[in-house]
C-alpha cells in the first residue's frame, strides 16, 4: 500500500512538474506572441485626416475675356476707339439662342443655301417639371465643377520689376513625393540682409543641401524662410529648395507663394499620378496586320439578313478580322463563324447601349465602327485608315458611305460650344471641316463624321457611347468627345450602304417592317433620356444651332 | 386635204413653238441652277492645311528633379552639405527593381511583418521574344507621348527684374475663338520710345480697341508690335490685346513670347474645347432614391446558384434596383425578373471583358460593383455609400466583405509609380491608406479597394476594365485609374461572401467543379494578355513591388 502510495505521489509529482513546466513554457510563448502582435499592430504612424468634402472653392474668374477691363485713374482719360471686327469676336456674357433669319424662300434654297436654325433644349420638358429640372441640373453641375476645377486653372499674373526669379509652368510632383523646385533665384540690389520665404498648402518645403552662410528656418513645414547676408550664397541655397506633397490627392495642384521684402510671386506645382500609358501590341513589323490591329464593331436589331450581308462582304477582303456584334433583337438568332463575337442584350435596350457594349469588348489597338447594313467593297481599304492613325495624332478618322444612288457622304460636322450662364451653354454644329491634313490630301480635321470610322480603342472607350440614348442618335458621341478626340475624315475609303430607299416594286420584308416600327418610336417617357433632354440636362446646353 | 395639211402644219408649228419655248425655258432654268450651284460650291474660304503628323517635339525635361543643378561660376566655390533625409527622397535616374531583404524567418513572420517583394515584369515573355517586345513597346510609347504632351507641360522660368507684367497661368481659349489677354503691362523707366512685341504660333494677335498715341503693327498676324512715346497710353493699349486661335486642335497650348528691349517673357494660352459635363438625373429631392441613383453590376460564370443567391438577397432590401449581369457561361441559362438585365457573352470571353460590359450598360449616376457570390445583409446599407459620394469629391468608395468565418476585409492598397527610363517604370503597391476622411471616421482615402464598391458611372466608364484581362485580375483596374479616380474605403458597409472554404464534409457541386476548372486555368498563349505581360507592355512597367 505504501509503495503504491509512494509511487502515486511520485507520479503526481512528476506530472505536476511537467504540467508546471508546460504551463510556464506556454505562458512565455503566449506572451511573446502577444507582445509581437501588439508591436506589429501598434499604430506606427498617426494618420492625419483629409478634407475631401465638396465645398465651393475660390470663384474661378471665367469671364475675364468678356469684359473690357476697367481703366484705373491713370488711364481713365485716355481716348480709344473700339475695333468692332475684333471686339465682336469676344465671348459675350452668356449665349443667345438664335439662328439666321430672312433669306430666300425659293425651292432648293435650304439645299443650296443652308440656313442656320436654332433650337432651345428646354422644350424637352413639360412646363411643370422644367423648374425642378433646372434646379437639379444646377446642383449636379455645381458638384461637377467642384470635382473638376483645380488651383492650376486660376489666373496668376507675374508682377513687373520683381527681383525674384521663379518657375511659372511645368512643375509636377507625384502624390506624397518630393521634387526640387527649379529656377529659383533673387537678383536684388545690394543689401545688408537678404530674406526670402515660401508658403505652401498641400505639402512642405525643405532643402536638399545646406549651404554655408544661409540660415534656414521652417524646413519641413508649410512656411520656410531663408536668410543670408551674401546674395550668391542665398542663390546657391535656392537651387536646393524642395517641395514634398503631404496631403494626398490623385490630381490637384498646390499654389506656392514666394516672397521677399516688398515683392511676391506665386506659382503652381501640379500634384498628380503620372498619366499611365495604355499601349497595345501591334503584331509583327512590316505591313499593317489588319487582324492584329483592327476589330470591327457593330450593333444589330431585327435584321439578320442585312447583318449577314455585312459579314459576308467583310470576309471577302478580311477573312480573320474579329467582328463584335451587339444584338438587342427580340428573339435573337445565333450568329456564328470564325472570329465572330455575338453578344445578346435585353430586348430593345438601345442603340448607344449596344454601341457602348460592342466597343467595350475590343482588345485590339483600333476599332472600326460599321452599321449592320454596310457592304464592304474593293474601295473599303482599311489599311488606308490605319495608315492615317499610325502616322498622325488623330484619334478617330471617318470614311465615306455610298448610297445605292451613287451619292457618297462623309457627313463632316464642326462642333463648338459657346459658354452660357445659368441657362446653360449653346451648342453650334455646322457642316464642314477646319483644315486639310498635310500629307493626306483626301483627309481633313473636323469634330463629327459619318458612322463609318476607325478609332483608337483606348480613346473611344474613354469617351464612350452614353447608354441613355436608346433610339436615334449620332453626333452626341462627338459632343461627348469634344476636347478628348482629335477627329479626321477621309473621303477615299468608301463602304456601301445597303439600300434604304423604299422602291415601290419591292415589298418590304417582315424584318424591315418590324425594324421600321422600332427604329422610329414615339418619344420616351423619361424626358432626360431623350436627345434634347440629355443635351439639356447631361451636357448643360440651353440651345442647339445647326445648318 | 389642204385643211388637214394646214391643221397639221399649224399643229406642228404650235408643238414646235411650245417645244422651243419649253426648251428655252428649260435652258434658262438649268443655267440659273448651274450658276447658283457653282456659286454655292465655290470655295468661299481657302482651307489651310494643318500638320498633325506624329513628330517628336522639343524634349520635355522630365528629370529636372533628379539632378542637383550644376553650379555656375559664381557659386562653384560655395560649400554645401547634402541633407540625406531630403536628398534621398528625390527621384533617382530610373527605378530599381528590389524588395526588402533579410528579416526573420520565423513562422508567421510574413503575416506579422509583411516584407516587400519585387517582381520583374519582363519574365512574362520568352527570352526569344523579349527584345522584339521592348522595341514595339518603345515605338508605341513614343506615339503615346507625342499625342499626350503639350506645350503646357514645358518648364518656363520668369526672369527677375523684368519690366513686363504678364499672366503666367489661367488663360484658355476655345478652338478658333478669341480672348482678351489679361494682366499685360510695362513698368519701365522713363524712355523716349516704348516698344513691345508679341509672337505666337497657333494663332494671331490683335487689338480689340485702338488707343490714341499708340502705333500697332502686325495686328491680325502672328507677330505684333506696339509702339508709343507715352507709357500710360501703351499700358492702356495693352489692356486690349487679343489672341485668336487659327490652327485648329481640340486640346493643345500656344506659347506666346512677350518682349521689350532687353527683356522677354513667355506664357501659355491653353487652346481647347471646354470640359463638357456629363450630369445624371438623380430623381426627386429628399431621401436617397436608391433605385434612381444606383445600378448593381456583376459578372457571372457557371454558377447560377450563387448568382440567384445574390439576387434574392438584394431583393430583400432593394426591390426595384436594376441589376445588370454579364454572363459568359458555356450554356447560358435564362436569368429573369423585374429590373434584371441579363447580357450573354461568347463563352469564356473573360472576367474584365464582362466587367467592362456590365458597367457600359449603366444609366444611373452610380454603379455598385458586386461579385456574383455576395450576399446582401442588413449591414449592406447602400445609402451610406451614396452619402459619401454625394458629399465628397471621391469618385469611388469601397466597402467591406465578410467571409463565413467572420473575417471582414477592406483590402485597401496604396499604389504609386516611380518613373523609370527605357526599361520602364516601377509599380509599388502597399497595404494601407493615406488619410482618414474628415467627417467620415470609418472611411479613408487610398488607391485600391476590395471588389465591393460604389462608383460614379461616368468616371468608372471613363477608366474601364481592360477586356484583355481574361482571368484573375483586380488591382489592374485601379492602376488604370491612377490620377483619374479619387478612391475611398469605408469599413462600415458590409456584404457577406458566400463561402469559398472547401469544408471536407461538403461535396463540391458540379458547377463549383467546372468553375474551379476555368477560374484557375493554365497561362494564356498571348503573353501580352497575361497580367504581367500587360503590366509590362500596356502600362510600361519593368517591376512590381508589394507587401
């Protein structure tokens, strides 16, 4: 019994010891892990807050060019004579919705002498909803302005006889990074002490090297002062001044004040991520490999016969070019074949929705837009269009469309916007173009072209086709592209248009009848999704004039 | 007989006369029409040619900030001491592809102390094709630079002690329009004769009014001179100087030289169409009308069970919000219901192609991206995300995704690009964010977020999801958005993730198996369409570092 008791107590002791050691070991390991985890998650940096609320900033003086500057006391008495031919070109305060009046009322007058007509956009809305629409549009526009304006748009005037030398353009720093500020110097008359200071708002100032004989105060802060009794030492120090962005923003600008006694200067440093390129693989060198460079895009609706006609004609000349087809027909049929991509949409989703879908799927450098009732011929040389885009800075180049009658159209349109006030801007469209392109005598630059064009895929995807435009629309794409797209038009690349003329002895096919029914439907119930409603609300136009 | 002959001859005469008159009349009308048509088509303006060829322009000094400026003779002997903490922040000549070395090799080390690893991108290509790819990329990049750089990027330094006063920033004119140049003046010492001149390259100079005592020469040309013996008269005249753009370009800048004896200045006038707003109708005032403001977008592939789970969960909380579904499954099933838009794509077209398709169809102000295996809960309050975008300048705000285990992730990533030389740039991604957003304590600003986010439709369509990315990809969208998208992330709006964990007692469903087969396929044959191949070629990166 005693043996058993002794053995038992020895056993308990042994187990106890092991447990004790184990517990101690476990405790040590646990605390090490805890401490390590704590150290790791310990906030190693204090995060500052940033204010990104939509607040109205300093009012940007937009209408400088519209008013003659008020004379000050010195010039009040100096006589001048207005030069009407030039003064008349300056933008007015707001734009007026008027076309050309008068003119002959002969037959063919509109054809031979197209008059400009003006169309107010607010008529898209019932009188009862117009006031509400105006308010909503103004609110949305205000948000848009607050998001798109930066201090880099502000007017800055360099004062005369400023001993300060400084950079006025070209400085850029990536967010939270540091740059040397170039071109700083002081050319002052001899003094006992030279003092200059800098003030910034979205970052801090510093020096990358310390020059003998110059006292630096406030380095690493938003206000820095440099003092020296020797001008050349101060100027050497100024060559080492740095700016570091500390308040993050992906695309903005910091305005830096640079002062010395009695004089000041202001300059801007853009703060932004660089523009990341979006390059496309072009295939092997040599001749233009159309299959590697171009994708054909189209939208179809209830006319598979025309679509098949297009595909067959394309394949005669380009057997391996990918064709992307957006299809919102009611009972979609299968469209298949090598290098055919067929996309099925909800029934009647819409024209621009389909266009946007088609271009969203393109993976080649260029995309060729065609309507589903075009026919390729021997004159439809895509290589010519590719050549234009490969060698110029154009983003889009249109071709020509030949009707059954032989009449060939390029549908060139110039588009300009005249800024307006609260009522909105005025949109002006005129047939024609601006210049002929040097080296391409059959090509011109303009803003809008016919619906047969080759475009850079990244640019056309960036502009996009607004899916709110369900039915008839064309120039809206070019309006959305103003400022982004460099547009050209060549009349020597021609595609045929399967006939639209209702010849009396040809009975309309079933698909033609259904197509006609949808193609020209009654006005939509959502007023802001009509052509004029969108021009009014989305683009903030009050008026459209065209000839 | 004679009567008949007489009648006949009278008849012939009458017909002849009528024919003659008719012929004469027709001839007159025809010639009038011809003359009128000729007059109409007569070139009423001589079209000038424009040079839009891709030519390398003046080399933009990109790497100013990288080198310390060379001292001139005056400062060569002035001693200075480099401040390493600041000098080290300046961009180097090119970037180097290196991560963090060393560190403990304990278990959980990578978890507790995530080390930065560096990955060269050229490995996407076989050694045999790399040289060709480099050349092609360099050629495409050159074209991109020529299209995207403008004289407005050029460094300009204002000289000190210049008697000329002039605007250095903020001037803009629409293509082919005219503006008054503000802020021009001369503050010179007394002289017998004051002469100033202007030179421009993309337009002409003129005066909107003629001031007494000032002689104007070259008005309407690209070089204009103003001369006067009275300084105040000259300054009054300078208030009427105009610039007219004559060489059309949708977005460029003209550099104007402004000179007087012994001094010169340079300033830029931006020539471009204004930024056309793209506003969205928001629905009636009051509470956020989620159906009017938000469209839910997703892409699905071979897992209709998960998709239906998503739709059912959405409908519990938002019964009328439109859900757009891009579907590239092999044998697509019908997915229908009120406010459901189902788009069918070619089989396996790809992940980003589907994402691009879905967002291309959105017609509301905001789009909410969700994966097809998310589940909405009571914590998935879209109103909170809308509130952030309505009140801040953010373009996109991410939420949080909760796994079955309860672990919730926001996947915040900061992204920055360090410019490189011919080898390409370096892409740096780090977990984390930049600042907390004032007023939204649960939200921060960063560059990349998890795949559950609300975004402004116009901005997300503008950036787009590159359809070249067929399989696994995520941050590539945010890389493409750098500089365009202002990105935030809030951790208090949470969506659940249907479980991905392979629990041993749960057998994988058929659709799960097929999904797994495609979701992680072998590498594609087109090297530039792989993730690294695209980063190398499309975005011109040499290296990616991340932790």
